[in-house]
C-alpha cells in the first residue's frame, strides 16, 4: 500500500526568553499555542557557551499533571527532587520524568564554563494518570540506539520505533500512554529520509541546525530555530539541500482532553489547577 506523505501545516519560530534563574533559552512550544500540538505542551531549547546565560539554572520548583523530558546534547545538568533522588545528565543522556501527582525538583548546571546545550519537552498525561505517583526513566547516551543511515547521518532513537524494510529499532523509553516517538536526526547535504508514522499521531519536527525541506517540496523549508507541524498522512519525508541538518522528530497520540495550564501545573480544569496551587502552598503537593 502506498504511503501518504504528511504536509507542512504550521511553522512556529522559537522565541528567545528566560526561565528559572534567568536562564536564556528559545521557547518553541508554549501556552500560546493553546494545546494545538496535543499532547505536546512545551518545548524549550537551551544553548550557550556563556556561563552567565545558564549558571543560575532552575532552582527548586513544583510540577503536577505531565511529563518532562530532558535531553542533553552538550554539557552537564544535575537534577534533584524532594525524595532525595539525584540525576546527573551529561552529553547524550535523557531523563524522562513523570511528575504526575507532584514533584518538587531543581535542575542546575554541573559546570561553570563551556557549552551547555539541550532540550526540555513537556508531554501531557491523560486525566486518569495525572494523580498517580511520580516516577523516572533515565538513560545514559550509551543506552540510546544510534542508527547509521546509508547515505550518511544518523538517527538516535530515544522513544518509539524506527522501522525500515529490514529492521525495527526501539528506543529505551517504555510504558508511556501517548506512545511517543522521539528521534534526534542528523542528515548530510542532499540526503532524504522517510519515516513512517501512524495517521492518528501528532507529528512535529524541530530543526536546531541547518535547514530541512518537508514533504518533498523544496520550497517548504524549516530553518534552525523553527518547528513544523506535519499533518494528513502516514509517512514524513525530510530532505536536506546544500547543507546538513540536525533536528528532532516528535510524535505521539493526542489525548483529546480539556487542558488547563498555569505555570508548572497542567490539569483538565481550573478547579484542579487551583487545588494544585493550594496543595503546593500547604505543603501537600507531593503527598
């Protein structure tokens, strides 16, 4: 059966901003999109070799109702939470944190100079899982499959499956209801890549280096710092022109539930958001 190639429906250009203790970052997906990319609710790219841009980190703060995915390209970050857990993230490592009922944590650079570069993605949880106990999946770079492509470049399979005619490579992340796909891809100049993705999935592509033609159309180009939403099909076609490209491919099943987001909490109603703030003020968010 012939695959139908998804087409570029929307382009979002990341906006420079700060968060945490004045950490400079590029916010790509945010509340402004009003859940247009269900179940993806936030995507940040942080990257600088100026210590002043990141040294303040993200001091202790709460979360409830969703999952955070931190993926490091360069540098090192220390995660600590209210339960005494510590996670040391270095280049290529991934932390998949399911905040669920409640987490209070900090994320602080483990370096005083040099390049710090990575991403944080927020994925919504279904209503029935928002108040479950929190848990983590952490994977060192060596545990993430690295698939060399025939024409150069590679795919790092963090979550989901990369399927070809001859093989199926699965990422280490397991047990997530939205069945996410998270690939970090590098293509050489003049290279094309097709990835089959189920029709019902939300599909996003974020370019962080170079440029990328989408859907077999040479005039539909995503540049570095731009995110594209791809719709209507069961295949995505990505191609480089005269320069190489590095990008994330993100896909997941939409939840199709009401979403109310306020700061660090993502719930299904205003009442649940108000309860989350009360629980945090009263010291019972994590109980």
